[in-house]
C-alpha cells in the first residue's frame, strides 16, 4: 500500500514538474513586454525648482561639463554615449540656444526656451509685458517659420506660452545644461508634451 501511495505521489510530482516546465509558445518572442506597467514617479519635482514662469534664473546658462554626458558648449546639446535606442524619441533631447536667440527677436516675445527632440522643436515663450494667455496663431506661425528657416532638420514646431509649460521646459533646459541624464527627464517631458499638445507630437 505504501508503495502504491509513493508511486502515485511520485507520478503526480513528475507531471506537475513537466507541466510547469512546458513552453508557452503563444508568448514566444515577446520578452520585452512590460504588461502595461506605468512609472508613476511619486516623488517627481514638477516645479523643477522654479519660482514662477518669469524667474530671472531661467536665463542663467552656466554649465557643468562633468558627468557621463557630452555637453557641447556652442549649442548646449546633451547626449549620452551609450548609442542605445530605448524606443523613446525624447532620449535625444537638446537645448538650442541659436533658435532661442532668433525667437526672442520676434516682437512680443520676451524670452524663449527651445528643446529639440529628433525632428520636433518645442518652444516655450514668455510674452512681453508678462501678457497672460496663449500666443495668437499669427505669432505662433512667426515662431514656426523662424525655427524651420534656422534648422532644416525640424519638421514640426510646437509653440506655447502656457505658464506651466514655460516653467517646466525652463527646468528641463536647466537640467540638460547642468548635465542631468537626458533619459531621466525624457518620459516626464513626453507626458508634458502630450498634455499641452494633445493634437500630436
């Protein structure tokens, strides 16, 4: 009787082991799936250390060239040396001071911050006399024309004077210029862009 119990137990254990080790062929090749997990960033610094959208520190472009990221002092481009494509277009973010200077020459624009990701340029502007509200379509079109004329690689230009957008982009500009890892802010920047420009990015 004990031999029969032992045989049944052993057979059950072998079957259980064989079932657990079987391949799930329907999922083969999908190892990179994340099961729709979201990075919730509980401790995200949404104010980015800024006091308000017109903080004078936004124009302080002193740079820290230390760290694993290359900083080009001529155009404040930051990029990592991994040559790794993580399927996130915003991992190759750069600050464009040349475009900033050209945009700030447009009548009605007090200051501007420009971040370029791939073929997209995102322009955050503070209007003269601290005007509230969004820019007119005519002024946005002027900004788009200036950017596309100055940088042939830019296909789409997104412009906003939304105070939250200006404040957050100013913070990202400071982070990039101070050598903060670009991939650390890429996802956060993507979420901001989707919220401010829901029509496309």
